[in-house]
């Protein structure tokens, strides 16, 4: 397994959101890039089209936090991705990209056979969010190398801050992005 430190399409998409992402651009970019490395390691036979779909979904999957300033960020993230796909004439990808984004915080395995990449995407995000504690069979050395080459840059601190704010207001409720 080789770490891919750059995905030009990811950088192109995120470049359109620099003002909204502000100082969180690099932390979010690195999170997306780590996640994509985990996706491609978990699903090594991805076609060029699947790679592009995963890159697009990664770029938008948490973007609603910044584009719309909300912890309930899955719906606006999906809208931003749909707008992007529509503008590029790829509307047939919308159902898949919606599933990738909407189900990436599902606590149980995603089992809709129409969208097998949704489970790969969910697992890859969990590998990164758990800081590699959950690896789904990925070699520890690979996860460590990805984390070393693409440092956190405060991404998890930002997530903890957002979650802390939610739990102060709703101590007995899971955040709206968590799915069972």
C-alpha cells in the first residue's frame, strides 16, 4: 500500500471553499486525503469512475459545517455535492454521492447492495476519526504512515469542539449526523 498525499480533484474542489474553510482548510484537506487513502486501501480494485466519485464525496462529506455553519451538516453537504455534480453534468452520480455522505457516520454497517462504496466510505471515515484505533484490517504501519504524511493539523480538536457544543445544549441526544 502506497500513501497518496495529493488528489488534484480534491484540491480543486476545496479551493472553491477557501473563504468558508478559512484556517480549517488544511486540517479538513488532510482529513479528506487520509480518508481517501483508507478508502482505496480498503477497496483496492476501484475503477477510475469510483475513485472520482469517492474523491467528490470526500470533498463534500463534512463541508456543511463550514459552508452553512451547522452541526447538522449532512443535508447541506449533500446539497453542495449535488450542485457540484449537476454543474458538471454528472447527475447520475447524485444517488451514490448522497448515500456516501449521508451514511458516513452510521454506527452499524451500511448494507444496501446498490451502494457498496458507502460501507467503504463509512469505514474509511471511522479509521480516521478514531485516529486509527479502528482499522477494519488495514495494517497498523499503513495507518501510521498515512497519519504521519498527512498530519491532523487540529482537525480532531475542531470535531471535539463542535461535539462539546452540541452536548452542552443536548446532553441526552446524539448529534444529528449520527445514524444507527
